[in-house]
C-alpha cells in the first residue's frame, strides 16, 4: 500500500511539473510577442512625420552642443571617449565639431530638415570608423571606446528612423511641396474688393511692383511664365513656372518647372474680410533658396530672412492696391529723416 501511494505521489508531482513547464513555456512566447509588438509600435511612432520633426529638433540641439564641445575642448572629448589626446585627435575632433555644428544649424533653421538629418547619418558612419580605428591604437581606454561606440550606434539608429519619418511627408494638392528648404506663411487685409485684388495678382507681370526682390515676370502663355529675381551678393536667378490651380477670385497656385535655378511652389488665397473691410490675402510659399539651406541661414543672419521679405512684400501690395503705389521712407527718395508718403508727393529736388 505504501509503495502504491508513493508511486502515485511521484506520478502526480511529475504531471504537475510538466503542466507548470508547459504553462511557463506558453507564457514566455506571449510575453516576447507583446514586447516585440511594443517595440515595433515605438519604431512606427518614431517614423511618423510629426513625431519625427520633434525628434529632429532635439537632434539639432544635440548636434550644436556636441559640435561646440568638440571645437572648444577637443582634448576633454577625446578623454571622455577613451582616446589619448594628440594633435591628430584634436584636428579630427574639430573637423567633426564643425560638421556637427553645421548639421545642427541646418536642422533648426529648416522647416523640412530631411537632408540635414541624413547628413547626420553620414557623419555617424565617419564617427564609427574613427572609433574603430582608435581601437587598434595604444594608450586607448577600450571600455570607454566600447561605450562610445554603442552610444553612436544608438544615435545612428535614431537618425535613420527620424530621416525615414521626415521622408514620409507628401506634397499638397496645390503643388506646394513639403520637402523644400523654406516655408513661409503670411496674411494681410487689403481694403479693396476681392475680385479686384485677385485680378491684380492674377496678372503676374504686376508682381514686381510690390515684390522687392523680383526683377521681372514674363507671361509666356498656357499658364506658364518666366521669372527673374535678385539673389544674395548681387547675383540673379531665373526660372520658369506654371499655374497648377486657378479658382477665380479665390485661389492661385503655382510651381517652378524642372531645372529651375530656384525650386519653388506657392498658393495665394483670397477671402472676404469680416465686417466688409475688404479682402484677406493668405500666402503659403515653399522654396529652395539660392545656395541651399546654408544660403538661407546666412540670409537670415544678414537681414534677408524670407518671412520678413514676404511680410514686407504684402505691405507694399496693400499700399499699391489702396493708394496706387508703395510708400517710401528712410531716405529712399530724399536725404535725411522724413515721414513716409507716396513718391509723387515728395520733393525730388
């Protein structure tokens, strides 16, 4: 009897053990599956355009901080990553610092910084190559080098996912692309009827009357026109454009054609202003500036920031529509301080 009870007890223990093992083995794949799904969901969220833009801003500030550190204190950075400071390491780190600073400024000054984020990926590859080369040299701290390599690999993965997220952005139906360098949106209220304001803008040859940097627009037919504009440093740029949407008294949209000096697209909308105050004009413009993103950044630094240009152009447009011509001041026509007034009322001497 005792032997029978002991045998039954052993069989029950083995059965319970097998059941527990099966249950544990069943839970582990489920847990791994949930973990994998959470990780994939995190990757997908990082590649959403809106989230990617936020991360890109963070990468921009990270690049600026790292770039300044590498330029100002290359020896400290070298010791931090486990490299013995030498004249060669100083040179390499300062070059890397200039690259990081350029990438950071490019990301933060650009509404669509996809290209600058991908340039960070190229820089990451260079950094990984330099860290790998340092592994073979004497006097290096392998532990610090390994940690630095793992950190750069992590940043590289983040750069790639952010670049992919920014690349997912699409163009709009009006032809205004989301992947160009500069994006400007401005509005103004003009005390004239909507039909009159639309008609004036619709004749593109009127645009140089209030767009300061525009030299000429020649209408060539079939919705196409040839544009010539002033560029920084006294240069000029030219391009051909086509109308992509035209809704009388409501909307005009255009974009540049292939092989243009300036890739651009824009849309201007005309709506009735509240209280019978005239017409609201809404401009949405995107373009790649001459000289690329760095050209745009230097233009901002030296006082030719695009959003300010468009705001000034719209103020002149308002003056042309309401009084017939733009008002000039600040010694534009006469010397010395004087109140702003139309040129026809000023003493030209």
